C-alpha cells in the first residue's frame, strides 16, 4: 500500500523523531529509530536508561511491572521503568538512583546514607528501586508512619528479607529530615 | 561475648554500602563490553519429545545473527550427577528445555531468530509423578537411568558419600517403644528461591583454549572447577565474580547458562551475554527438590526416639547436579536433629519431566525436615508429649556423633543449644500458648490461632576448603586476596573485619580484591553457613601469617626477638616500651609482606536454629496468616549484628517459611507447563504482611577460630516450614500432610469443601 504524505506531515514527523526529556537534571534529546544509537518505539524506559544511556543503577528483575526493582521517579512519582515506553516520556522529568546525592563530592542523599547506616540491604539488587520508592514517598509525605511506609513499598520485592531494616532506615531518614526542618 | 574487640560484634557499615545504595554496584548485566553479543535460548513447548529436525535457514539469514547452535553442532559438553546431561540434547525433557542457542547483535534480533527456527518434534509421553515414574512401562527420560532412578552416590563428597540412614536395629527399637506412629508427609510444592537478579553469565572464548567467564554467584572458584571438568583441563578457565543479586544457593547451578555463553563465544569469537528472563528463571531454572516420606517412628513416653524406618522419595525433575549431595547432607542433618540409635531410612531419587531441582538454602535437610518432623509429631501426639521438649531433648549434644555426608563418623565438639532453645521458648511464650496436640491456642469467632515449633542444624558450617592471602603494604595498609563474592551475607565485609582485628588496623586501611580466579586463591565460597568458620578462618590465618612475617622481619631492626613486638595502626613497637617503635613504612621500605591462610574441612561442628511460629486460620476463608516468628540460635560470637539479623529475618523468603504458607511452583500435570512463571502469579511476601520476628542469638564461644564463632545464615529458612504445618494443624484440629497450607487444603481438612 502506498501512503502519500504531505510536506507538513513529513516535517512534523521528522521533529517527532526526537524526544526531549530531563534525566537527573540533564536535558536529553533522543532520536527515535531502529539504529543502534537510537531509541526504538518498543524500548522501555528501563532499557533506554540502562542500555542506551548507560545508567545501570536502575536494576531490572522481572521486566514485567511486578517487582519494583526498576523504580524511578517521574515528576516525583515512583514508576516501574520497565512498564513505560521511552517514546511516552517526552517532556518528562525523570530521576534515577544516579540522580540522588552528589556524585562530585561523593555525598549520599540522607535516605541513601540511612540505608547504609541501617544495613538496609543484603544482596542489594532491589535496593536502588527500594530507595526510589521510598524517596517518592518522602517527597510527598516527609513524615510517614510505619504503615504508610509499608504501603508505599508494598510493590518492591526483596527476597533476602531486609524489609525490617529498610523500614528502620526510611523512618530514621524521615525523622532526621523532621529534625532539620523543625 | 568479649567486649575488648575493636570490630568483632560491633555494628560496622558494609564495605560495599555506598555502591549498593547509589546503584554503582556492578552486577553481571551492568558490566559493559565491546562487541558484545546477546545469547537467547529457544525452548521446548513439550515436556518430553525427540527432536526430529531443526530448520534454521530462515533464522540464519536474519541480519545480526552470528551463531545458532543445536545438538548437532554444539560442543558435546556434559555435566551433572552422573555426568550424562548435555547442554543441548537430541531429546527435550521438560517444557522449557533448551533446543537451540542463538547469538546476535541485539537481544531483539536473537529473540526474532529464535522465533524463526522451525523444530519438528516426535512427542513422547511425559511423566510428572515420582511414584508413577518408577513404575514398569513409565516413560524413560534417559537410556542411562532405567526406571528414571538416579544413582545415589555423590562423587563431589568423596568415595563413600552417605546414601542412606541405616544404623542399629529398628525392630529392636520398635520393640522398646511405648508408641509407634506411621504416616506419609510430602513437601512437594517445588518452590523457587527466586533471587531478584536472574541467572546470567558473560563468556569470552579465546582460541584455542582460554575462556573467561563473568559469573553471577557466590562460588566463583567452584564455577571454574565445574567448567574445567566440562571443557577439559586443557582449557584454561578464568572465572570473575562481582556482586551477586541473590542466589540462596541456586545460582551455583549456573553451568548451563555459562556453557551457553561459552559455546556461543567459541562459535563467534566475541563476548556473549546470556541473561535469563524472569519467565525462564521461574520455569526453566532450579527449584527445591520434592520430598515424600512414608515412615514409622517409635518413641518412649519420655520422648526418647527408639526407631525410625521408612522410604524417602526425592524428586529432582529432569536432571540432577547436587540432589545426591542434598540427600547426603539431609541424611546427616536428620541424625543431628534426632538422636536415635536405630534408623532404617532408604532414599530413592527420581527424574520426572519438569524443570530441575537444585541447590537452595536448607540443601536437602529442609526438604527432609518438612516431612520428618511431622512424622515425629505423630508419635509425640500419641505419647501426648510437648514438641518443644521432645525436639530439645533429641537435638545433638556435645559428645554425640553422626555419620556426615562423606560417610565418616564425627563427634560433635560444639556447644549445647539447650539454653538457646529455652530462651527462644521463653521469648515466644511457648508454655502458655501450647495447649496440646491438635488444639488451638485461642479461638476468636471464626478465627483460630495455633502454634508450632521446628528445628534444623547443619555440620557443613566447616565444609570444604578456603584460602586467602593477606598482603601488607608499607603505608600501613592490608589487602585481602579472596575469591569470595558478595551475595548478601556481608561476607566480604566480615573478612575485612577479622583481618583488621588481627592486624589492629583501621577498617578503612584494609581492602579486598575482586574475585578473579586468575589472581585470587581457591575458595569453596559461602555455602552451608561455612562463611563464618571456614572462610574467616582462612582470612584470619593469612593475616596472622602476614603479621608474623612482618614482626620477624622487624625484630632485628629493633634489636629484639619477634615475640617482644606488637603492632597496631601501622606501627610496630617493643612490648612495654611504646616509645621504641617504628612505622611499617620505616621497617618495610619498598617491600610487601604476603601471608597465606588455608582452611581444611572440619565436620565436627553443627549449627542449630529453632523456630517458633504462631498462625491464625480463618475457618471461613481458609486463609492462614503468620502472626509471629521467634528464631533461637547460638553462634558463639556475633561478627556483624545487622548482618546476622538480616540473615535470620531471611527465614521468611527464599522458599523458607513462606513455602509452607503460600509459595509454590504450580506445575500443570497435564501439559508440564509451569502456570505461575511470573512474579504476579508466583506469590511472595510484601511489606504490608510482615509478621514480628524476634531473633534470640546467644554467644557461647565455640572452639572454632580465635573469635569462637560459627555461621548460621543458610539454615534460617529451614526450621520454619514444618512449624507452620504443625501450627496450622493445631489451629484447625486436623493434621495437614502437604505444603503449602493453602485455603483449599485448609477448607478440605475442615470438611468445608470437597477435594480437588
């Protein structure tokens, strides 16, 4: 089947070949296509972050939206990056685990530091996703109750059972934050 | 506990903490390679079939495809016990068995190529039930295994590995018994340990005979050993290990993943990565073995076990690598948990057309306990005995002995666990909650609560060998050369702790190399809770050796004997004359000191964990809720308090307590398909359902190494499942015989629904 495309549509589609988004405060313009350097329409955000941009801090476990391992922030909300197509992310503001803390000085975000202080991990594979889910909660609710933390993290799979230490880490981080503000 | 330690028993941050929380910890799939190809596996849709023909021409011409291997052109690599299992075979033996492996420039192309391969099968009848598989006329999985029965001998454990529990005279034992109970219990739900990171490997084959494999598991040297056996000793295997995103034993069985990557790399000359999807992880990677035991138990009124006789059936799925070794360890652990003079327990290992069983925490013993403790309970019920008292009485005591996995008899040299058990019972409130057999602890409308207790212990805490080097640098630093990778227990950080303690250095002055068999010495790796005794013993010995060499070298410089010297924080001084001191740098100048440490196997210690659980059963819905867990143990000396707490809290997941409550791999016994091969349908515990856990950890020093500690982590999952079965049975007043205690099974037992 032959498709006739008028000049205006062709021009627009070329513009559409790029998607702009902000990741960890940096502006990215990604070209959509099937080349090795391009973003395919079928690429998930998790894939683009890891394979195209090299941000491997986001870990993929189930790749099916069930385990929370690949959680990132989109406009401050926790989302499973394996269930979002990158082409849907135009204009979005994304934060990954690499966007917390200050890599130049090596300073950790207080929430990350609290995870270290409470040894709130064992194998550590689920930890970046866990921290991003907790970060989203604390952004919205700086002083959550233990029940609210459990609810916010209930989509995050941890097989080693570090849940108890994670709860302590998140509670401590939120209390510390309270101390600073009060 | 000795308070004078600088680091041992103190809370210190995990060395890899910053990498873990920033996401910069590099798991295998995070490592970047040049010219990397992606491996994909084409899998069988049939549980049992012969491959008649494979047409791969359409796939071969797809742009970006670099190699397609099938049974016809793959190297004839075999492994397993016995060594008859090929990486790609002419026959497929479960839904998901590998038919072809493909290397391509992208994952998408590799997947597309897999879709384009046309396979013609001659479908064969499958068999899924263990007993049916042994019957005459049953479908045969392998010509080499008549009756689908596997040989019981485990060569990895030595020339006379334990293949049964037979001793004394059971007839005499039954004659002495006051009660005899008989029954069948099965732990056949084949749960998946399900680490978050999927099984993965990258391999680079450099012709003619060098291969480097980046592995994801905790036993890097063992990977090298296994691959060397498969490829032949003329091939130089280098295994490199990094952080492992959970294993719980399972990923030690990664030889197939690694061989796919190696074969594809050999075929293409490029590095090849194979990462299983979660569906492959759940439907085509290893599960717990299934266990069914029919046995008779004789018991006296005082709780003395006089005889145990029965048949122990172990299902291993389509192949075995370690099921025989799991049998041996389980058989040894049975004697540790139950002092009994007369045994006659004969096992059989059976192959069926499902994905394989393999290594999981509890390694044979958990599977056995899940049936053995309920069988003992039937006798306790007849004699009207409190299970806590009977389990406490019958657990291994100093001076007792056991036949261990290697077939040798060992006398136990460790501590008496009675106090730890009693403290656990007290913390749980056992006396007040125990109301007698098949009696609920409390009734609350349609809900009933019940309690149960289980026990487990392992003498593998001193299994196999470890080596370490410790290098002292002039600047007052130490480097540990170790093949240990971090898989969650904090073992690498604990190596740093003990070395810093021996050398009296600041923690930050001690570092540990990456695990790389080209550089780091032989190390069996963390398994069977051996980290604390075996691995740390090698690190301690290496540090002591280095320290001795340092002082020996320095003594003439200070004009004293080396026995007069002490070192701390990079200084060496004459005892009682702290002013007469020099720095390591002044002593060593441009020189390093290398210490070597080795640990040889010692099976004369066993650990112990007792778990108490309380459950609530909703008699309307059949749902069983875990209300509380108390774990009790004695570890001699805690090395790292948050680390051990994490390990013991691990009692729930990794096919532990939850495998008695809701976890199971659902195999469709008509088609052989796993019906819940995704993380929504495979049930796992969420944050919203956390029961309180109390860990009672006593510290009675063991005569192990200088810190008097032994390990416990591996067994944390093992005492709980049988305790849940006991608690649920007590709550509803009827014995349950199978795991998990699903609403269906509970309602059936209550007579509220018909059986399936």
